[in-house]
C-alpha cells in the first residue's frame, strides 16, 4: 500500500485513533450530563494518523477533506481568520442544538444544570492548556481577561508598567487609564519586525526595567505581524528583577502548541473564538495561584467566593456559548494539534517564500519557522495599507485587513485550515501585479 494512503474515519472509528486524554474528556462530559447531540452528517475526515505532522501538512487530499467540513462563502477568498474563525458546520450544528436545549429548559436549566456544566468546560480548557483548574477560568475574550488584571492590579502611585507599541490597543488604553487613576508610569518599548535573535528581544524589555517596575505585558504572538515572542526567556529575565509578566495569548491558543505552566508567566489571557473556533464570546484567563488574592475583580463578588472564580463574576451569561467549547476542542483534536500547527505554518511559508524577493514587496514577519506560524504581514512600497486592502478585495476578491501603525505598514494575512494552495496562488499573483 502507498504510505500516503488514507483511511476514511467515521465518528465510530475515529475513537480508535483518538488520543487517550481526549477520549477521557468525552467520558467526563457525558458523566456530567452535558447535552449529547446528534452527530453532524459531514463528520468524515480523511486522515493518515501514522504519518508525521510535516507530511500531513502538505497532503492536499487530507486538507481538502477538512475544507469540506466548512461552509465557505464563495464571494471572496477569506485571508482574515485572525479576528474571528468561522465554525466548521458540525460544531455550528451542535452549538445550535445547545442553544435550543438551554432555551427549552429556561430558568430551570440556569438554576440547576448550568453550574456543573460550565465547570466541566472550565476543566476542559485547563486540560487543553496544560494548566490547573485552580488557576484558569473562562471569560468572554482576551480584552476582558487582561484588562481585568491591569485594572485590578494593586497599583501604587509611582509604580511602573512596561508594554510594547505593537501590543493590542485595548490593553494599552487600560494601561493609560490606570496611569490617570493611580499615577502609574507607563514605559513603551518597540519590538523589531525582523529580530536577529531571542536575546535582542529579551534585551529590549530588560532595558526598560527599573526598581519601580511591577508589571510587564508581552504578546505570545504579535497580532499585527504574527511574530512569536520568546515568552519563557522574557519571563525568566523579568522574574530576576521581581517583575510580574502578563501575556496576551489571543492568537496563540490552538494556533501553536504550548503548555501554559512551562511558559513561566504570571497572567495569561486569550480569546477562544480565534484559532480554536469556539463561538463568539468565550475567552480564558490564567492567574498564578499566588497572585489571585491581590487582584480586584472587575465586578464585586460575594466574599465567600475565593480563588480564581472571584475574577469572572459577570452576572448572567450566555452559558450555551461556553458549552460549545467541548465541540471545538473535539474538532481540534480530530485534525490533530501538531497537524494543524504544521499546516498553518506551511501555508504561511508557501506564499511568503514566493513574494519575499519581488521588488517593492515588504514582509513585516520573520522568515524563521520558529518565529511565526499562520500569520504574516505584507506591504507594498509606496502603497497605503488601506488602499492595498481595498484593491485586494475590489479587484482580486481577496479579503484581508490593513495594518498601518506601530512600525507595521501592510496587510495582515491569516489563512486557515480550509485555505487552499490555489487561493494562495491567486493572492501571490495579485501581489505581483500590485507591486509592479
């Protein structure tokens, strides 16, 4: 048999290849009484689990079967998965079923089942990230997670905070707010688009530290360029000075593989509606146990509530959205975390290597494989990013997002597991024409 032959996996046979941990999670969910909905009719997936992720990443037959699990809008080529990642149809169908189930039971559900079932989802994401349930809690998005830490930190007048101009605007705005409210001094650094080494990046943050520095914010993956920062090295350096580190992981969860405990950070926030493809409205917050008691909640909680749970009290929530997490994680494991990461990196390098030498093309993302995965940013000399994005959409029917600031001038390109090489070839051809 050809070593690249494929096996059609149905929902039944899939469990034969399923990772033991994922299977145990499914048992846990069933035991807690979570809704058991009908399987999607489009759940078959072509996969060869005996092959390495690098081989699977370039196997177009497999990825064609993945694409078939999505309902793709034909009006344009979607190269903007970085804001919100569309749900595959089977996840969407099950999510709709959850909405109907919660609606059917109404108040009875909210006063009885919701607490145990939400706790099960919290357990799932903690296992997924490799962390402890005592240190991880679900929120609504990255901004809520990290702004809660920034605003709830026990600041004193004269304390200093460090962040980069490439960080997300909502968190920078919150740092500016605590500067006005508490007299905090903010220090802004700039991360080079194409760094020479990890040490160069670590040094940039280290030089900004003083004896008054309390908290440092860094990106796990910079959202506007896709650059992966050496989080562990930065955390180790900062801790030598007694500085706590908060990580913006909005684009890291389910794009790259990592264990949250091994990063060494003090706080971590992420959105699960991006690369994990959970419905809009689910995020995650990690807080080291030793720091939990000193952070003020955004909304007051009963004093009897202790630990991480006191930080996610937001009143009545759309619990059905949280319950869809189980289906997104199942789909992620069905593809395979390693397969997915390698495919996303392969797609990015497929198009970037074709355009890097074209005159007038400017790549704002490192070419080293360890420094980027799915996301890359490309500009054209003399062309405003907004004009570039408009031209790509109107003339070439390719949807992207313009980035024009913080030393980055171009369009952010975020293909996904449903993106084809043919679509990327069309994008490359468009860039060549525009650059000429």
